[in-house]
């Protein structure tokens, strides 16, 4: 059995990551609190919003960006990666 750690991430209001990918690892994000926005694609041309209870799957090698969609409230999500 391969175990993958789960990371609980607290994201400040209005914060965003830079565009990045996790190489061969797939990523699953689960929104616990707040509202998140995700952009993905070579030019971050795709976008979706997710709220509490939503899962987001990011395939391996996909360039993406995570954003707290609120300027007032933090967002909390759980992150699990393959491998």
C-alpha cells in the first residue's frame, strides 16, 4: 500500500499561488471552508469555482493556480497527491 499525506491548507483572503504543476503527481483538493477559484491550462485559460464539500481533481503535469475567491474570508482545503 502506498500512503499519501493529506495536507490541510489555510489560504488568506485574496491570496493566490503562482502558476505551477506537480510533475507526475495527481492532486485532489477538497474545500472545507470558504470559496476557492482554480485556473488551469498552459495559459491558465480555464477556470472554476468551488465551495465547501466540493472536490477538484488536477491531473499530473497540468499547470494550475489556486486562489482564495474571497477578499474577506480565508479558505481552508485538504490536499492529497498521488505517489
